[in-house]
C-alpha cells in the first residue's frame, strides 16, 4: 500500500485555509509541500507558522528542516536558524544533534562533530538511540567510517528486540556508500511503514544511492512517483 503524498498536500492545504491563524496548520502544510520538493512554498508556509508563534521550538525547527532539506543557499539559512536557536537554548540536545547534521552536509566536519558529540555527551545509547543514530550519520558523512560503524553497532545492540528508526540506519549506510545495506534498511522502513519515509524524495543523505535503479523503485513503492 502506497502513501498518498498528493492527498496529504491537498488535505493539509485545505486545513490551513480553514484555520489560517493556527500556526500548526501551516507547519503541517509546509511539511507536506517539502516532502514533495515544493521548496519555495514549503519555506513560505514554515515562515508563516513561525510568525504566528515565534515561541515554538517545534515550528522553528520545522523552518530549519525546510531550509536544510532544500539545501539552499548552501545550507546557510538552516545554519542561521540553528545558531539562533542554540543562543536561546544552548543545552538543547535535539537542536545540537540536527545542527550537526547540517554542518556535515555543509562540509564543516569539525563543527559537525563538535555539535554531534555535545548532543549526546551525558546520554547512553540505550537512553536516546535516535540521537546516537544521528551522530553515527554525522560520522559517516564526514568520513569517520569506523566511528560511524562502531556507534551504529552499539545502537543496534542496545535496541535489540525493540523498535529502531530503520530509515536513519539506511541513511548511515548510504552515507558510507554501502548500497546493499542501505536498501536492506530502506526495505524495512517501507515494510514497517515508518513515518520517516516522508524524507525519501528530498533527503541529501540518500544522495549516494539516488542513481541506483532500486532507489527509483522505492520512490514508486512509497508513492512519490508513478
């Protein structure tokens, strides 16, 4: 069964039209637009959400996500949002974690690793596996292959018998250019119908496998292409 992303976009637009003063209607409409690659419209809706409720960290992170998933201009706008966020909330582990990913995409390895390691400095892998998976992704992206694999193994061991974000594991293997492993975990993401699949069409961490014919098949399976 495929996801209906176009249907989601239509419904989210309608809700935003019915409740134009509710910032979260614009947030979800922005997310629906972003997953389909409508970057300009998605960013506009995310900005509108923040204007309606500038106190919401979720909405500010939504705007940052729209910037970094669009990749323009060269991730600088996303970096500006995260810097401002961390000035206000310097110990926000989630913001540090995602900021690290943007730095990694920007090609700033020292900054990426510093933010990534700060985000999990006081946490065990069993406590917040998803943050550690993102650190492994940062390591993979900046070329610290052995560190990425070691941390990934620790995360998988700590989550044995428990749910794990298979999509992020697929991203890690993509960043490591291990295509078969990436597709194995992408299949698990699809089979388990994980919500993180929404990133697939626009995710820069999947660039190493994007030209593989199997990737196009998953875009079709997930409903992004016919």
